[in-house]
């Protein structure tokens, strides 16, 4: 690794003067709707991705036009929390500058799609005016810190959430580039300042993701995160966190050196050690992560290359103390509890199902989601919480407001019944905006779920909460490799078909069939569902059944993810 040249993104970061690059010049260049190539890497650190409309790509090429460049902007919200005023502001921005929709992401953030270059600066300024920001929503830094969103789960939720916010603030890049470029902040010096105490001049080798989870739910998919904090609550008090490291989903088709991996547990830390632990895990990855090969640069590979014992020792050296033994804890259920819940403090919470997190008025069955949420935001006095399953909790509703919100939910048909399968399904964005998509995901999910539901009905297992996740490529943005059924785009209409993930996010799945179309997937599921309906043990989850019945072999660690393609179980 040492003699290999650094990846090109390292050159770009290094020459960028703390993420400035030529972004100002790129924004001023009116000849093209795009920004300079090097700046497309730097803009990510500011929460901006250059994309183009893939639906119109070939037609524009035929007309000899440049691609229809548009930008995706991701706003960062630690733990997915925003106020009704912030909701109203982003709702309006989506209409004024984006494609009239908002996208709630699998990491509890907002995305705007379809922003043209000339509107980037105004949109960012308006986002910042709402006291949200976009810095570090993307890029080789710590991203949006996730946190279990459901306030009814425990009295200490607010305290745990405050740790997610503190980690987020602590790991936010310190460069003033963001303020200078987007907020017209004053340039303090021409010299590259020494501004990044945690990251250093070239930031991290790759993206880095952190989450905090409140047991018993594993709604944040804690084991898929680079760094995880599992809250340990004793006698209704937060006593500390179990610390996990080295999770990640991204893979590349055909490259077995890449694999998803579930995190290992390092040990226990007290709340006042959290920021130090986060710093030392991040700096260890900063110093030892692979900067030569971006496909091998995530923390999971650093850990597998050097060993978890080495990693733990290195972090402990930096901390100047050893981790305490991890505490006993059990996590179950990665989904959201939809509908009304009453919290311990007497406030009400309504978790609203949102298909793939897309907030728009599509009028399907009279459902006008965007308008309805806007009207709710006008009267709501609590807050909104985006869930890691792309749903939305209308949280902390007072008793006085409950009836009014209920009647708006009815007026806009927002709480139409949702099937068990639908509520456990998730898809990434994919086409038409994602430049990496190989197949449809978000646009395809409702149709696919309808068909799988019919099969579940046929075999009488429609009440089984089977986790189904679809992504347009193997980068894994909807965390498909922990799903009980995972479909990962291979080409138009074709998917790699995975089975056997743990229902609680505790086991990776395994490739069952490669590069298959919908008909094959449905035919296979038909047979497997039939066997599951007859042969399952009491309370046996679908993923566990697939492993026990040897439909696929169990994946025990990321390294054996590619071993033994599973085909050969009940349908053969
Ligand atoms: Fe992701 C890249 C969308 C969560 C792994 N992801 C992308 C890009 C930006 C495509 C690109 O690089 O050009 C996608 C933009 C699509 C679009 O048009 O909006 C994209 N990722 C998303 C979102 C919006 C999916 C969603 O349906 O909600 C999620 C935004 C989260 C956020 O708010 O920050 C999203 N991405 C994830 C997750 C899940 C998670 O973090 O919990 C993963 C898997 C976990 C992980 O990181 O290992 C994920 N995205 C990736 C990867 C693969 C990284 C790797 O290690 O190989 C890429 C590609 C890359 O980084 O090179 C990627
Ligand atoms: Fe795009 Fe692939 Fe992520 Fe889906 S999984 S949003 S297709 S990068």
C-alpha cells in the first residue's frame, strides 16, 4: 500500500486550500451548467453533488446538448430532527429551486434534487437561514450523525439525542471555505489556515458514518456504521455507550475485494468519554486508512487489514486508557412503529409512512403528502423527526393539538393503511438522478412490493414483517445487505438477489441468484414463501428461516460475504 500513488481525490483535497478549490470560479462560469471536474469532488464536502437527468441523457446527446446538469443538495440534521418552521422553509425551497419534492434519506437528512447551478448559492443561503446547514453532509468526513428518532421509547431519549448533536458538532469541518463561498463570509487570510484539528489538511481517506442507537430498537442499523454508540440505560439513567466500529455496506459488482461488513464492539465508554472516543477512532482512520485506493479506503478495510485487536489497541493508546468491557444489551427490530404513540411525558407522536422518503404531491389515492405536511407544520408545536427508514415522526404533539393534526392527516389521506411488507421495505433514490444507478429502485419499489405482497397473501404470511430492500447499485444506500430480501441493481430490470439477512440487522445476507429479472425473483419467492409458510418454527423470521433451511448459507463476517453462492436450497 505504501508505495502506491495516492488516489486522485487526495491530490484534489490537498490542493484545495481546505475545500475551496475553484468553486467560486465554477459558480461564476455561465457557459456551462456544470462545475469544474475537481470541484465536483470538493462540492460534496459542502453538501452538493453534481448530477444530470438520466432520463433525458441520450436525447440531449442526440441533440448535441450538454447533459441537463442539476445539483442535489443534502442538508444535515443530527438525529433527523427539525422544527416546523424549518420544515416550512425547506418545503418552500423544494418548490422554488428544486423539483417540487423533498427526499428524506436513509440517514435522516433532507435532499433537494434538480437545483440548477445559478440557484445553488441562494438555496444554500436560505437553508442556512433556517439554521440547518449542508456542510459535511457528503465528502470524506463524518456525515450526518444518526440517532433513534422515536421519543416515546424512553425518557432519556433527549439526553441520548444530545450526544448525537454533540458528536456532529465536534466532527464538523472547521474550514471557513463554506462561509466564504456560500454565505459571503469574509476571507480572513489568503494562506491555507491550520483549521482542522481532527481531520488535518486532507480530511479522511473516505466518507465516515456515525450513529447512536437507543435499545431495544436497532432502527439506525447500528452495525452498518463506521462508528456506533449503543446507549446503555440502567434504572432509567444513561450510564454510557457500547462502542462499535467498522460497519459499511458499499461493494462493487465482480470485485470480491469489496464487501459489506458489520461492526465489531470495542467496549464501553461513559458519556463524558464519547467525544474523545469519536476523535480517536476518526484520527486512527485518518492516519491508517488507505489513501491509495478509494474502494479500499473505508474504516472496515483498515480494520480487516490490520485486525480488530490492533485497531482497539491503537485507539486505546490515543485515548490513554482501556475500554471497559461492553455491557450486555439486546437489539431487535429495525423498522418503525407507524401511527399514534403516547410518550412517557404525555405528548403524542405520529409516525407517518412515506414511500422511499419521497415527499411530494402525487395525488395517488388522494394522498397529497407535501401539502398535508405543510399544513401540519403550520399548526404543529413539537418537531419533526426523520426516521432511518425514510419515514417521518410528527413528534411531541400536545393533547390540545392532537385532534387538529388528526383531521389534517385524514383530509390529505396521509394515514391510509400500510401493509406489513410495505412498512418494512426501503429503496434508494437510483434513477433518474443518481449517476451510479444501474437499475431502478425508488420508482420501482411500490410496484415490486405490490407483487411480493400478493405472494405473501397467497401463502398466508402477509403478517410477517419481512425486511425487503432495493438499491439501484451495490453501493448499498438503502442498506440492502442486512435485509432479509435484498435486491441490488445489476442492469436495467436486473438485480442480484440476496437472502438470509438477520431481521434485527445482526447478520449480512448472501447472494442467492445473480443478475435476474423480476419474473425469476417472484417465481423463486413463490416457492420459498410456500416452504416458509409450512416449515417455519414459531416466531422464526424469514431471514433466519432461509439460513436454517439452507436456502443460503449464513454470512458470518464481511470477509465470507462472497463465499458459497447460496443457490441450491428449497427451490432446487
Ligand atoms: Fe449513498 C453514493 C444516495 C445512504 C453508500 N449515495 C451516493 C450518491 C451520492 C451517488 C453518487 O456518489 O453520485 C447517491 C445520490 C443519489 C441521489 O440522486 O440522491 C446516494 N445514499 C444516498 C441516499 C440519499 C439514499 C436514500 O435513498 O436515502 C442516502 C443519503 C444518506 C444521507 O443523508 O447522508 C444514502 N449511502 C447511504 C448508505 C446508508 C447509510 O449511510 O446508512 C450507504 C451504505 C453505508 C455505507 O456507507 O457503507 C451508502 N452511497 C454509498 C456509497 C458506497 C460507499 C462505499 O463504501 O463504497 C456511494 C458511492 C461512493 O461513495 O463512492 C454512495
Ligand atoms: Fe445511487 Fe447506488 Fe446509492 Fe442507489 S445504491 S442511490 S443507485 S449510489
